[in-house]
């Protein structure tokens, strides 16, 4: 599996990237070419499987009585890893948790800035 640092950097970029259509419209309105070539980030090949597994389970969350996100539903995550016959499920599970916690922190940051 790939580097957790590169995976979390990709996730943070993914969460904060501008909407392509809105960006293109904004640049077109200014009679400028949008910087698409500099915007897109490629996910390293060794991280693609981790990213795809995270996308499958990121909405499998546990909530507190007050509706706050407590964490991922580990049972659901492990079921998906089993369903997809992930060979190194322990490492994949860790990658998923890292991505989930990174996304939570980024959302907290954005919410505190409002």
C-alpha cells in the first residue's frame, strides 16, 4: 500500500478543490484561461485501492445521541473489506481510519472558520 502522507494530502486537496464548472465560469467571465493543468492532482497508483475503499465506507458512521459523529462503524468497514476480498485488511483498515480522521479534522477546521 502507498504512502499515508500522499493519501492524506490527496484527500485534503479533494475536500478543498474548487468545483470545476464554477471555476471555469469564473475564469471565462474574466476572459482568462482556467488553470486546470495546475489544479488536478493525480492519486498515486499504490493509493488507489485505499481511496476507493474509503469512498465506499466513508458514510458508514456512528452518531452520538446528540447527532454528533462519533466515528466509523467498524463492523460495516470490515464487512466491505471482506466483501472485496482485501488481502491486507489490517493495513487497509488503518488507511481508511487515517482518511476518515483527516476528513473529520478538515471539516472541523472549515466549520470553525465560519
